[in-house]
């Protein structure tokens, strides 16, 4: 027991460096998914029928294919086919972000629709263009309502990020595997890895909950 604790103490800095990589994956993927997700949500609700169909097809594809298959499909397939030389980390961010966009778009779509059509009609009746109504009236409210769902998406991306070890991203799980292979101490190493993931999950969810309370719109609490 004492030897295991000493070993964990020695390898913990190495594992924590992997957590920095994991946080980078999460931040990049959430940011990319946020931008694309908002665009698709708006197009599904307010866009033309052909664009809405394209957005629905995108969502159907990325929600229907397992994350590991997407990583292999893009990193070893599509990126190589078009001679796009990306690092494993960048490819991981792109694939996680593109997949997250499909889920975030539905979070934002539900938030926008929860506002009802009356606000858009009111904005248009006072002379605002559709773009300005969406930008200044609809989205500021919808984004705040979306935070609980966005918190769940954060936890999902955090767990999905571990799969990027399969394409060579040196994140937490990859580093834990290196240590376990070298020391043959699988249980304490992977248990430490699990604790780090739990801390990251709880910490991120707590920060988003504080943000939700800070920007909450009264009347939508329930």
C-alpha cells in the first residue's frame, strides 16, 4: 500500500501534465462546437428549407457515428486523403468539436424555441431586421437558458477526450497507460486517472453552475 502511494506521488506530476492537454481538448472542442452549433440551431429554426436540411443531415451523421470511428475516419482517412497534415491534438479538437456541434445545436435550438415566436414578431414589428432580432434579442436569452445543457455537454466531451489516446494524443489516459505498462501497477494508476477525471468533471460543472446562477433569467428557473 505504501509503495503504491509513493509511486502515485512520483507519477502524479506526469499525469497532471496530461490533464493540461485534456483541458485544451475540451476548451477547443467546446469552442468550435459552440460556434458551429449556434449557426446550425439558427439555420434550423430561421433558415431556408435546403439549409435546414443540410444542418439536419450534419446532426444526424455526427450523432449517429461513434466517436472512435469518427476519429479514425477523419485522422487516418479524410485528413490523409486531402493531404492535411494535422497533429493528433489538432485532429482531436476538430473531431470532438464537430461532433459536439451536433449536440450543442440541439441544446441551443431547444432554448431558442422555448422563448416562443412572440419575441421575434415583436422585434420585427418595431423595425428590426431578422438578423438584428436574432443577435440582440433571441440569442442573449437563449444562451443563458442553454447553460444547464451546455454543462452536460462539457462532461460528455471530457469523457470523450479520453478516446483520443487511440490517435496518439498524449492526454491523461495515454500517460496513465505508459506508467501502467512500465510499472505493472494498473489499479493505483488508473484509479488516480479516474480521480483526476472526477475532479475535472465536478470542477467544470461547478463553474458552469455558478455562471448559470449569475446570468439566470428570472421566470425561466423552472
